[in-house]
């Protein structure tokens, strides 16, 4: 008995300093993150100074250089960029859309991404020709020559029933903690793939009919505009100029066209293509670990944005939080067991292409042996097709990545983590988040979440996770919109989020074991073998 007691005492003597060191590290992280934060200074430079960062645009190139310089300034190592095939750069120099008859009105509008310039002003009458499917082409043959074609059905937005600005309640978070069974419906994926060629077919049809420009309606009211476009590949950009018009202005034009005569628009779209480098680049930086055999943990956010606003909440906020977490850990003098790698992704808005490229370069190959990795083609084709490529073949570095954490839901405070259907990580995450529970970040929910840069890691069996965030006005107003600017960022929330992220990364880097993984995915059976497919032309 005495021998056992002495052994237990010796073990405790060894364990206690390690626990004390972890607690001291947590305290240093909280002190650095909340008392000497640089997150808003970083976010302000990304948004006010550099501005919107569309993939391969001149502003994105500036952001790539500036973020690397900051990582190096803060003492991170192995700072570099990793390229992958993308397509054309594109930027807006200036634009103007006016109604010139029956009266002069300056309209709120934006050129659609990767559409060509007008080369001066285009002045022409509008025609309302709602075209949603290829089968609609026949309705408008012979009616579009010399016209600016308004292709959106002019229906006003429904009145909102939810507040524009929201924080999550306990009940809201509780509803996320429900296991969601996976589904496999390859027929649905096939329908989506068929729709991806529609934009090219529509552009070709309108050009063949003699249309001079295209106008679409913003999908939000309140004079918000967005301007997303997805034909960015070399040789696939549209032939006709296209603008997206604010809902209120578009509906006015439609009413005037209905009663006649059709109003006349003047469109000036001074946009520039950049074909100097068809590669996009992810930015990578590291805090080296003390055990080179222990692998690495990783955090990331996408640096690219759309151009209607300044890319603040989507995703300058997440990028600034990733950078700030790196600065906090480095400034705190913490030497983690595992390397902590930080990634700022490119091409997320065009199909999560940057993190997909990272998976293909470092983690796993999808598809038959000898087939190419996810290169070439339209971004959404690569996005929709990626998870239906079998089998998954791990690469040499597959087991090195112990955990990946992503931020991409605005500037709201972190409320916890999605466990992505992996019940084995739930108690581990709760332990790691415990020091930050009083800051509101102690929640772990089993539900998966999608649409951002952890999904392709999850799809190959790597433990990739997204944080739960307070939505604020992200989904309702700022996401991709013209008001996605610095003033919609919440400084207190971003300080909290950067601090929590730094703490979780250090816990993951110093954990005795890597996180438990789900089995390597294999091709599932169709969830509903009795379902009939639907025509989605």
C-alpha cells in the first residue's frame, strides 16, 4: 500500500506542473487576447485599405502579400503561399446605371462578376423577359435585339418575419444539438451539375438574339446589391455585359415597362480582366511544434470576398480572427507540442476551391487511381462533383493533421463548436471550451454545418470543424452585400472569438492524442432507392 501511495504521489507530482502550465497558458491567452488585441486593426486594413478581395483580383494579390508580411512580423515560420489553378482576375474601376427615360434616375446597381466591360456607355430600352430555364428561350426569340434584357421575374420580396439582427439563445443552440442522419442522393447532384451550364447557354442565347446587355434583380430589398458571378475560367467568361440592379429600382423599371413605353437605361461598366496569373493562392503560416512526430493542428478562414462591399463580415472577420489567434499564441510565448498551422484560403466564394486544393495537395485523392485531382473546369462543377468521386485514397500526410477549425459566419462571438456528427469529440471539445464558457463559448452540438472550408476535410475523413457563431445581421443583410463593411463588425465579439480560437488551438496542439476520427468514407448506398428523379431543366 505504501508503495502504491508513493507511486501515486510521484505521478501527481509529474502531472500537476503540466496542468498548471496549461492553466497558465490559458491565462496568458486571455490576457493577450483581451488586453492587447490587434484584431480590429487587422480587420480595418483588410477592409478599408485593401478592400474587397475577389479571387485573383489586384486587391487579392495585395492581401496575399500583406497577410504574409504580418505573419512574418509576428514571428510565425514557414510563411508561404500555395497555388492552385483558378482562372481570370477581375475588378471594377467604375460603374453607373441610369434610367434616362421617361426621366433621369441614378439606379443602385453593380456589374456582375466576370462579365465584360461596356466600352463606354450602352443606351438602350429594356425588355422584361424572365428566363429561368433553358425551355424559356423559345418564349422570347425575335424580341430581344437591341434591348437590355431584364431576366428576373419582377416579384417583390416577402415582408420579413424575423429580426435582422440576432444573437443565439440557449434554445437556439439546443436545437442544433440533434443528430442528423446523412443522405446520399446522386440523382440530385446530377441535376445540379446539369444546371451549371445554364449560365453559359443563357449568355449564348441572348447574344445570338442581339441583346446588348443583361440586367438581373438583387435578391434582397433595402437597396442591397451583390453582383455574384461564377464564369471565371479562362475561355468561359460571358460575352454580354451584365448588371444586378437593386430590387426597388428593378421593380420600378418593370412597372414602367408594363404600362409602356419601355424605359431606357444607360449602362457604363468599366471593369478589367487580369490574366497575368491564372493561379489562385492560399496563404500558410506556422507556429512550430516541439515534437516533429506529433503532426499539426490547423485553423483557417477564407481571405477572398465578393466586391459589392469590402468583404468585412464575409470573411475579413474570420481572416482577422485567424491572424489574431496566431499573434496571440506567438506573443504569449507558448511552445505547443504539435505545430499550429494557419491558412487563409482563396477561391472559397467560387466553390470552396482553396481548401479543396489543400486537401488534394496534402491529405487525400478522390477518384479512381490515376485520375487527376480537382483541377480545371467551372468552380461549381468542381464543388458539386468533388464529394461524389470514389474511392478516397489517403496521401502520405493524411494522418498528420490532427484537427482543423474554421471560422466563416461573420463577426459574431463564438458560442462553441459543431461536432460534425462525431460523438467521440463532444466531451473533448467541452473540456477544451470550459475555460471560455463564461464568455459564452462553452457549447458543443452534434449537428454538422456546411458551405465553407472545413467540408472537404470532413468529406475525406479528416476531423474538420466549424465554430458556432452569433449570426448578428450576417445572413439577413451583410452576407455578400454592398453593406458588408467594417462598421458591421463587432469589436468585442471579435476579441472574444480570437481568444477562444487561440485557446482551442493550444489545447488541440498539446492534447496527448489526436482527435478521434470517423472511419475513412467509402461510397454509400442511395438513401432512398424508391425515389423518382425530377426534371430540373
